[in-house]
C-alpha cells in the first residue's frame, strides 16, 4: 500500500474580538491554523478564556492590505482649509481679490504655498516643544 503524504498548509490569521454589542472589533493577536474554522476554535481558546465577548473574527493575514505609512499618501490633493472655521477669514480676503478684478493666480498660488510652509513649520516647532517637554519631566 502506498502512503500518501498530505501537507497541510498552515496560515496566519489575525484575530479581532468584539467585547460588547456597542464596541468595535479590536485586534487582539494572531493564530496559526490550517483553515478558518480551526483558526476560530484556536482564537476562542486563546483569547476568550477569561473575558466575555459577543463576536470573533479571524482574517487571513494575506487578505489584509495596508496603505503605505511613509510619504504623502494621506496628504490632501486640494487645499480644503475653506471648510474649517479658521479658513473663513482667509476666504474673505480671496473673494475680495476675485471681485476687484482679474486675480493674479500666481500671487494666489504663492500665498497658499507660503501659508502651507508656515503651517508645516509651526507643526514642526510645536512637535519639538512637546518632545522637549517630555524629556524634562521624566518618568514617574
């Protein structure tokens, strides 16, 4: 009789638990299993022993796709500051330029580039102050 060797391919499954009906699912860890059914059983045994939950998800790691964390992936393509309260005063000045006649678009572009550079500079400065404040306080 010929022995047939079957190789089970184990995959990594990410586990998400919903503690109550009003909570969101939260990632709690990973399990290695040959199938989604076995992954559910393994996840239940490992992550729900002590804490109650109302729902459990297992997702194959290969099915999760993440956006790149570096670069300008999340940067806005268009300036949408006019939608914020702080942008209203700026809108008034721009509308006035527009109503007075032919606006100089190069001037407007320069204006927005300068404002964006100032905003980024202030963010860098405020982040630096936060970092230096943390180092002065120390740990408790």
